[in-house]
C-alpha cells in the first residue's frame, strides 16, 4: 500500500498502541471470517465479479454515447462514495499532465439528486434535464427511501415528457435489490437496465460495487484502476501459504497501518478527544471528507460511543475555524489528508512581492500545512497525517479500502457493530407521522 500514515504527533505512547494489537487482530479476524453480516466488501477487491464489471462498463459506454448528462439519484451510501471519486478525479480526465487549456472530456457530466428535499435544488436539475441529452441512474435498495423516491418520480416524469415513454425507459438505469422491493419490481416491469446492490455489503461500504462503479465509469474514470488500488490495499491483509498456494486474510505486515490508526483513534476517544477533524488542503477532497463523515459517523455513533467526524477545508477554513482550533476547547484531534503531488500548478507572478513571488501555489499550500502543524503541535493538539501520493484512481482505491478497514477495526475495538444504523430509522418514523398528520389535516388529499 502506498499511503503513508504518520502517528509521530498523535501524543500517544507507542506502547499503548502496541498493547491494542491483539484486539485489533481479533477484530480483523472477525471481519475476514465471513461470519459477520455486511462484510462482503472485505474480499470484494480480490474476488470481484469480472463478468458483472464488464456489464457495468458496457452500460457506462452506452450512457456516454447517448447522453451528455447523467443524473444520479440516491442518498447516503447510495451516492456519497461515487461523488467523492467523481469530484476528486473527473477533472483529471479533462486535464493531462501539462494542464492544457483545452482537452477532451472522456466522460459525461454528473449531477446528483435525491440527497435532499429542496424544491429549488431539484428545479435546477430539471432545467438541466430539459437542456441536455440526459440519462437517469436511480440507486435505492428498497425504492421507498423518501428523498430518492421523490426525486426519481419527478425526474422520471420529466424524462417521459421529453423523450416519450419508450425512449425514456432506455435512459433509466436502476441499482437496487437483486430480487425484491418496489424499485426492483418497476425495473423488471419497465425493462430498465438494472444492477444489484450486493446483499452482504451495506450502503456506506458499497462504492466499489455497481452502486459506485457505474456512475464513476460514466464520468470517464478508470474503475479497473480504482479496483486495482483497493486490491493492493487489501493485499496487506493476505498471507500466502506456499504448500497449498492458499491465501488467508489478516496476514502481512502492512496491515499494521490500519491497525495502528484504528488503535490511535480508539485511545484518543478514551482520553476525551471525542471529535475527529478530517482536514484537507486540496478542495477536490471535499466529498471524500463527506464520505468519511458518513462512514465513521454511521458506523461508530451508537450505544453512547464513537468519535464525531467533522471536516475542514484548508486554508479556507483557517480563516473561520483557525482561532477555535488554536485556542478553543480541546476536545478534538486532527487527521490531515495530504496529497503529495497535487497535479497542475501555477507560478505566482512577481507582482505578488516577496516572499510569494516566483513560488508555485502548491508550494505555498504546503507551507501553510507545515505552519499549521507546527502551530498546533505547540499547543498540544494530537495530529495524524495520511500522505496520499497523488489523486489517481489507483490511489483513490487504496484510500477507500484503507478507511473502510480502519473504520471496521475501530468498531471492533469499541465493541459496537459498525455495519448497522438503527438510529437512522427514528427520524424516518417521525417524518412519516408528520406526513400522515398533514394528509389528515387536508382531508385525505395528497400532500
């Protein structure tokens, strides 16, 4: 694995982290046993279905041929992973290494719907649908989640008005349950192109399944490289046995990166550092941070346990949150996502004056990070630095798998199930009660 994990400023003794190694190993063995629900993602990069991948890639090519816009309808794990990859990498399919002013975009434009219930947000997407050659990708295991259900209904009706019912059906791609559910029944009845959400993989761990791969491929990003990176990261958890040429999970030395990061997070929570701030200096990582917030928040936040995940974009947020970080209540630690080679760069003109003139923007950005680390170290803030070589599909695949494994192992250390989300159902039940109340108040009319 090519990610470098720096725990030198975490302010925890090495012996404390080492002492947790047996428990981390035990948590990993439980993940790799195949006996724990929703752990299909663990083996996925090594054992993915090549035939299914070929079908996904063929569908993505079909979308690119007939559409300039793909609207992805989903919420939570049904869209955040895909959006994280697309927001970080799609611009790199447009710019080559020399950053030309003009280059070919090898993928379609992606918009995301059904992740909120804002009328004005979806009106803007409707306008885009009417202006451009459009396809829809609706992602929902049941087909009954409120936000995607509303968006799909609205956008599907608009697609039918624009293209007619027969052509509209050819432009709808559904990713849903393999056998049951409202969306599955509709997809089979109407003849949509359909892919299955794996039964043994939960939404926030599903980015390397068709849930994420179809929109990512349609955006022009190399999903084979994404899977290869995840496979390389996962290989740290395999050990070969020469006799039978058999491989077992949870072997190999590189697993210690995930173990040690998980142990550090667990120990920091025990020491009263209850907020983990994911900080990034490259704005293209904004939605990766959003995916991390869901991954860790939904996995750990239960039974009165868990770290609260937050994210900050530097250097922008240093002008709003910098004061609190430096001198506010110290209930947090920082996980710094550092991209070693950001890609394109700009030289600052001489008119900027000393000391900026002649330096590159990325050079100044790195100086800002070094300065922040030095300032925060002086006041005793625990920091973990994760160095990412470049933002490419290969390294992004490594990032996805590494954080999934870290999250799951931390959950094991905390003694919670990192694969369920019972608390999410509470607001849904109360919202349904309110909708029913409004319906009754209107004399049974539709709301």
